[in-house]
């Protein structure tokens, strides 16, 4: 996954021209976010969709 910073907000829109893409919002201290990220990685090994990972502390 591509982690975005405040300077790289354009990465969020990078894959909007494709039919399907994933935007994963998380916070570093969230245990549920860590589990769902692992599940998303496993599921996406089959789908091979572009994923953008966004730290919600910096992108409210």
C-alpha cells in the first residue's frame, strides 16, 4: 500500500480514472485498523486493485 502524507494528497486521486480502486483510511493506534489492513492485503492479493493508504490523523 502507498502511505500518503499531507504533501501527497494527489495520490488519493491518482487511481480515480480506473473503474475500481481502494482507499484505506486508518489511524496508527487503532487495533481494528491493523486487523482490517491485514485482511485487505490478503483479499487484494487476488483482486490486484490499486490501494492508497491514508492516515486519518492528517486527512480528517
